[in-house]
C-alpha cells in the first residue's frame, strides 16, 4: 500500500486502496424504444446481413424501432414500403419459420377506381416472399380472386440512408453525411 494514501474500509470491513479517481461521467439516456414495437418485428438473417420489418413486410423510417436492411454495422435501407393504388395493403398473416425466409400475406383495401367499379376489399391476394441469402430478394405475387379483371398500380418505395449502427442506437451522430 502507498504510504501517502489512506486505506478505505468497505461495508464488510475489507480494506482497499484507491489508486485513482474518475472524472465526471457524461451519462446519456438510452433512446426510446416502444415496447410494442420490438415484438411486432419480423426478422430474417443470413450471416452478417439481416432485415427487420413490420409484420406487413414494410420498413418504415422509425428512429426507435430499428427497422431496416443491415450489414457490416450499417443500415443500408431505412424505408421499404409497398402500396396498392397509393394505399396500404391489409395484413392477413406473416411468418418467418426459417431464419432466412419470411412470407407476408396481404390483401387490398377497398379501391375506388375513377370511371370503373371499385375493387372490393379481399379481392386481391398479395404475397411478399423475402429471402436473405448474401443479399435481399423480394418477390411480390398478386392473385385476383374476383370475377372480373382488376386494374391497379402496385408501388414499392425504397429509401436509403447508410446510417452507422451506433447512430441508429443513439450513441453518436455524425457532424456531416456524404451524398450519393
């Protein structure tokens, strides 16, 4: 023990010597994560590549739920939204029974067509099949269960941000970002 330092006695009577003292510690609160959000994610993974999405298969830009396409500590895709005639499909079911494969079964909401008969809800079956095998594969299939032909527009909106995993977790923020 160093002679110029007083020993400290712990609560159970054990003596020890303090070798140094830490300065002030900057404690930041953890980012908010909605309790319901984590349980409502579907995740598929292969090696270092993984995808977290909602139960409908969409990836909504959300700072607290952790949705996206991730690899090498980077989120490459932060938005991946499927719509039919500009509307959100209705979720029927989803599953990820295999770690690298997920299925999302959806149907259409009622779609009013200008100058034509509306497409009633549950006329179209939309199945999204997502496979992660060294890259992301997404297949979208549509079946018409109606008695007449249906004309509609299917859109997939994709947004990228190349965010560092630590930015997403709220640990640090870059002063400036690059441009693509």
